[in-house]
């Protein structure tokens, strides 16, 4: 569903909600006051678009609006325009492409993150940084994942 264009995605979600007899949850995301408070404590806040679409499902105008608009929204909340960005879903080639990399750069970001596993190094591309995703609950699995990410980045 998430790879559908936004209007089709939203319609499909409504169909599923009706079929399941449920309503959407509210209050799952931070509100502007919470984002501002987080920023005041020294936490770096980065952009991630306004509505978390798969960027490849959008036309260029809509993608530019999502990226830049999300950064504008965060700047209004914190008083500082973010310089970090993470691509929604983050898989190069299936979720975003070179056009979106350029959009993040034009929007004023200095770095952008993918969901490609790995460890960033000086040789990494600034707008396609890999990241370590520590989802493991067991110490051994966590260590193995960290080792694999570090080994794969060399």
C-alpha cells in the first residue's frame, strides 16, 4: 500500500479501516510543542517530509513540496532550519532516486540518510549516507549486526 500514489494509498487505507470497523489512531506523532521542547534540550531535529510518502510515488513538484515543506514546518517549530534529512522508507532506487537527492541538497540539507545498512565513512556520499539500525534485542545479534555493518562499509 505504501508504494501507491498518496490519493490511492489514502483511499485503500480508508477501505481497510471500514472493512475492519476501526478508526485511525490520533496523537501518534509529536506535536509542535513537543518537537520544540526536544530541540531546546539540544536534540538535533532533522527532516523526513511532511506526510512520509514514498518519494518515487510522487511527481517532482509534490516531492519538492514534501521535502522542503517538511523542513519549513520544522524550522517554524524550532526556530532553526534542519540540515539533516532522512528519506522516507529510505531504499535507494525503490523509494527515492537521484532527483530526490538533488531536492534535499537544494532544500538546504547538508546530509541525508538512507536505510541502506552500513557505517558512514569519509568516502560516503553526503546525501546517501547508510545507517546502522539496531533493532536486535539480544546482545549477540546486536554485535553481529554492528560488525556486519562496519565490515560492509570498507
